[in-house]
């Protein structure tokens, strides 16, 4: 008998049971927070995880301006960008990025942990919401608050 008693289920965007989650970033270490948020956005914590589909949850990160960096990273870590012109390479320290764009540190850290393709762009733009304070505009979606320690 050559038939299988089971079928491999491949999840997709329609079959994914997407949840809205709220995470408070106050006092959390940037890299540890970003890796956990990236796993939630990607859907790696679910049993129906599919690498090529958006099966993850929508994550709202609050108090992104109160995230902490260990050691001397606040003054020594460099964020490099390029303007597109000759000699247009610009650098900024983490403190400068935090002062100019308070949610920028969390957004850059999470984006760097997502795939570098169309799926990663979709996950970043649709499944991640980062806010500076403790207020957000997604109460209609009834997001569930998640403690940082409970995320695997």
C-alpha cells in the first residue's frame, strides 16, 4: 500500500489564525526584544509555520523609545546609510537615531532579522507597529497584551 495516512499541511495567509499582540519594550534589551518580535511576526511559534507564507501575528511594540542597549552601544554603535550620491555615506550613533526617530532603533533591529525579500517587506509593513509612548490606535482589533518573559 503506497498511500500515506496523513497529509502535510502547508499554511497560507488565508488559513493563518492571525492574532494582534502588544509588547511593552520599556527596559528591554534591544536585540533580545527584536529577535522575539521577529519570530512572532514570522509565525515561527505556530504549528502551521510555513517559510514562504505570511502566517505570523501582528505585533504592536509600545514604549520603543525606552529600550536599552548594553555596554557602550548607545554612543559607539554606528548606523550607516547611503544617500546615493558620491561621498554620500552617512553614519549616526544609536543615541542620534533615538533622538531623531525614537522608534527607529526597534524598527531597524526587527527589519534586520526578517528575510531580505518580498515576504520580509510584507511582514515588516503589515505585521509590525512601533509606537513611542504607551498609546496605540489599534484598540478596535482587540490586541492581547503579552509579557516579554512569556515569549519563547
